[in-house]
């Protein structure tokens, strides 16, 4: 099979030469539509998804063989077959097949994103540009989360509710009651936290590049401000998972920037702020105590998922199996449980252990290739700042992996799309370091 990046370069050059300026204009418009839809996705989700669906179909028409080749090369075909087989034995076959839409279309979307010709031809330039806009465009989301957190203080919320505001706005802010937690444009604080953690990883990569290239311009300061606001807004989501992820990502970034002492001091200051805020305000209105761990309902859900795995280890119970088998009230105060609140337990209990191992192998090898390129200096021929961009994407996807320890994000199409976009980006960046054939 031909190298994907070489095919992308040829397609890119062909598109630029096709009909001269007209071909170039059409190519640039497709790039702009991809960028615009990804940036707008957290805010105008339905509109952005419609645009991306059109781009998805157009990509399959123009380079369907290349897309399917990339998917087959990485083993997504076998993985899809395993999931389809599991769905055939689901206790609710209709729901089992329906929930495959959280996976199978995204396998193909990986192939589409991994073969965008302009990105394959100039991966670091294009993906740095994308990371910049995802970071900067998150500022309104972050500021909204901070504002929402403030007006949910018990001393402030009665005054806000008394204002002559539309009923739908009051309901959107305070209902459903997530406690002292911000959800902004997302349906749940945890999904907002998952999105912001991705942005945090990308932003840290951009900041590391600015340090490595000694860039000190307006754009660098804007990125730094957006990154700081992002960290504060993650705290405002009240997500323990989000705070843990933030600490891990910042620690890795500080280690990468250990030569810059002032950066280390800034990072430690941010860490001190998060810890102090957690002690002062709690996490999502919950005071810090061992009860946050020992009385977490996730523990009971995990036990149920493990029992399901023991009973049907090979094919699982089918997607939605836990919800179908759950007896209301088995976990106090919960009449329904939708998933296992751990991605690997969710996948193993509902699709079976073989599918789980295959999924980890397919995604894990792509991520491993990226980490290997970063650690082994495979980018020596490239500018030093490009290595930081790769690290940013690795950190962003690390946030997805860590988030999967305590929650499942595949049910939010926006976060799911970003997750698969990160996998495709790491695939492209790691392959760009391979020597090209003469």
C-alpha cells in the first residue's frame, strides 16, 4: 500500500493544479469549512455537524479508497466486525445496533481526517493552526463557565433568579441541578470538562512551542491568557476527573519546560491556586473528604460491570446492556444507570473482552507511534517547535484516556469527534517523521 502522506501530497498538488486558481480556491474553501466546523462545534453543534457530514460525504466521494485503506491498515475493519458480532447477541438488539453509531461512523471519520490532503502535506503547519483556533475559540466557553460558577453561589443565586430575565435562561442556568458546577454550552459539567481538558493539552503544546522558539508576541500572550482561563474554567466544572487530568497534563508540560525556571514557578502557582480553591470552595460544591472517594457511586457501578464481564466475557451483553440489566435502587438514589463510568469496563461488559483488547490495540499502537517519535527524537530534521506541537496533541489525547478512567464520553458527539480528530492528528504527525521513499 502506498504511503498515506505521499498520496496526500499528490492529492494536494493535484488539487492546486486542477483548473488553476479555481481548483486552489475550492481546495482552500474545503479547508476553511473543516476549520470553521471544528471551531463552531462546541457552540453551534447541529449546524457544525451538518457541515461536517457534508464534508464527510464529499471526502468519501473524492478519496473513498484512500479513506478505507487508512482504516483497514490500522485494523478498524476487524474491530467493526467484532462490534457487529457482539451486537448480534445483545439482550436488546435494536439498542445494541443503534449504539454502534457511537463507534462505526467515527472509525470512518478517522480515515477521512487522516487523509485530508492539505494536512497530510503540511501537517505541523495545519495542525498548529487548528490548535490555535481551538484554544482561542474556547475563551467564550471558559468565560461563560466562570460566570455561571459565580452566579451559582448560594449568596448570589437568589438575586439572579429575581432579575427580569427570560424563564428559559434561568432554567438553562439552574436546571437540571448539577450543584455548584458549570456546564456552559454542554449538557453536563463532565462533558464540558472533557472538552476543556482537550483544549488544555493543545494549549500547553502551543505554549511549549512559544518557549522553544522564544516567541513573545501578541499571539503568544493571547494563547497564554486563553490557557489560564481554561484552567480556571475546568475548576468551575466541579469535575474531579477534570482537575486530576489538569494536574497531570500541567506536570508533564512543566517537565518538558524544566529549563525555564519562571515557567516552573508559574505552573506551581497554578497548581497552588487549584488546590487552594478546592479547599476553599470544595469541588462542585462538595467539600474535600475521603467520602468523595469511598462513597462514590462509581464504585458500585464498577462492581456491576465486573459481574457482567464475568458472566459474558466473550461477546458482552450488547451496548445498553448495563442499563437493561440494572435493577432500580441497586445503587442508592439512582433509578437508572446508563453506562459503567469507565470506558474500558463499559466496552468489556457491553462488547466483550476481545473487542476491548482489539480497540486498545488499534488506538494504542497509533498513540504509541506518536510517543515513540516524540521520545526518540524522530523529528530531529524538523524545527524544534514542531516537537512541542506533537506533544500538545499527545497531551490532548492523554486527557481523553484519563477521562475514560472515570467516565464515558462517546455519547457526546462533539467530544467524540474531537477524540477521533486527535487520533487522526497523532497518526499524521507521527507518520510525517518517517523517511520518505525516493
